[in-house]
C-alpha cells in the first residue's frame, strides 16, 4: 500500500466518502470547502491506496501564519480522524514530514507522536426510531428539565440555515463574548456554512412569549447530524431553553432519517454533564502533534497579543458588533 495526496474535492475521494454513511461532518468534503472559502486554507487528503484502489484517507488543511507552516486535520473540527484506515498506519509519515501535523482523534496517538494531550470529551448519540424511545433514553434530570420548559410555555421553531442565521448568530455571539469572554466566529464563517450545506442543515430555536431565547445550528453529513454551534440568552437559562431545544432537535433529526447525532467536543464539566443527560456515549479526545518545532519568541508574543485583544473586546460594555467584526478578521489565528 502507498500514500498519495489528493485534492479534497477530487472525484475518487468524494465517491469514497459518499459510500461511507457513518462519515462525520469533518470527513465530508463540504467542511473543507468552507475552510477554503473563508480562510483560504488549502485542503487535501492524505490518501492510502492498495494498487489503484483508494482504501482510506485523512482530510487536512495546510495552514501558514505567524506560527509557521503546518498541517491540521482539520481546522475548527472537534474530531477529524482518518476514514477507512487506522491512524497508526499513517503515523510514520506524519512523524517524518517536512512540516508539523496536528490531529484530534478518539484513538490515542502512538509513540511516534511528539506531544499528546487530552483535548476533552466527545459525545455521540445513536438515534432511536421514535420520540418516545428517545425520551425513554434520557436521564431523569433531562426529562424533568424538558417538562419544566414545556410548563413554562417554551415552543420549538425550526428554520433553514439561511432563514434563521442572523437570529442565531446574535445569540451565539452574546454567549461567546459575555459568558465565555471569547470572540465569536465571524459572520462570514457562518454564512459560508449556510451556503455550502444548504438544505443539509437547520437551525432550531427555543421560543418564549414570541422571543427567541436559545438557538442551535445543525448540519447533516450522510446519516449523521452534527450539533455544531449554540447560543442562548443568559437571562433566560432558568427556563431550560437549551435542554428543551436539543431534545426537540433530536426528534427533528429522527424525522429526517438521521441515525446518529454528533454532540461534538466538550472540555468543561458543566457541558459534559449536560450532554451526558441525553444518554450519549462519551469518549476521550486526544490531540496528537507530530514533527513539531519549538515555538519561537515571535509566535509567543503574537499569541499573547491575541489574548490581550480578546480581553479588551470581551470586556463589559464593549459593543457586540465590535467583537463580531474582530471575529471575522482574527478567528483564523485561533488554531
């Protein structure tokens, strides 16, 4: 068997991916298209062939900034593992490459990785065939919170990605800036997701007294629906809008014929407990780095400057649109 590079949109890889219904959003070709369109990251596949037959590959992007040139599988992906082949079979190449490689995987990297850290916890929920079976699989606390939301008068509203994007982005930005003190991903990034995924996605809202108080953006790849981004009104959390919204969106996904919901990566205990309550299976995510070089003083100084800018733009009283605009400009460097 031998390794070759393919463009992420090459027909052999597209055909291979389409035959794998279990593929993740990040293994599909559309996430790479979003990255190229928004950030200019050239995406490719480290593909393994058996003769002329493609047997698997690892999607990655070539990134070059003040940290130098490196390969990331994939930027802004919770987890992006090889599809069709084991990570261990690619590690000799990753370890002797001419530029560093970075990957997030639910399989622990082997001894050829120069650095391995636990990045968080990944949750995946196998969707049953009915809403009754879904709710039966919830933990008692989640069923209680769902009933509490219903009693408070919450309703669920679903829109297309394009239709609901601006309302979603407002809530998403509020949580990023005011709760987490982080810049939100730029509006251009969200618009590119809506354009590239089109009808293969939706936005769900929790609505209370005609006011949207929580929103989540979902995209679909194969038979998997990805819980991609979330935002909510910090003053309405006692109504349990996120617990209600995600439960309703799971029913929505079942009706669309999806087999699983990928709840993504979590690195705080509160978010891990929240996802546990839906009965999702959890796995540790590892970040493996290969052929890494020491960080230069210039790169360290730039990273500290990014943290300083973030602190200033997320301080109380800073207009939300200032943080949103900064996200459009600077988010490509938060890798």
